[in-house]
C-alpha cells in the first residue's frame, strides 16, 4: 500500500510538472481556446434560448462566458508597469531556470 502511494505521488508530481510546462509554454494557445469557448458559449446560449424558451441554462452559459472572459482579461491586461501578468510569469520562470 505504501509503495502504491509513493508511486502515485510521483506520477502526480510528474503530471503537475507537465501541466505547468505546457501552460507556461503555450499560454497564448490556451487563451485563444478560452476565447473561442466564450464566443461558442454566447452563441449556444442564444440558440438554446430561441429554441427552448428556457432562460436558466442560457443564463448560466452567459455567466460562464463572462467568467472565462474575465480570466482572459486578468492575464492579458497590462499592469501599471506596462507588463502583462503573462510577461511577469514568463520572466519569473526564466529567472528561476537561470538560478
């Protein structure tokens, strides 16, 4: 049992490291997919509302689109120093790799 937990923990750490590497190297791709999802959710909400007349599901889809858009804006809007949080994260990663 202890051996299985140790192997599982190592696998979890490797998966986490792979996700961190993927996210830091492909941030623009991830943000592009999120924006496509935002547009898709708004369009799907409109058609769901027109087709069924229901308001609850389309409203939830629009709320999800707003939350996703807010997350993209958080990562891409420049701070007072002129750097975006993405740039700051990349700079911190490069400094960590250099040390």
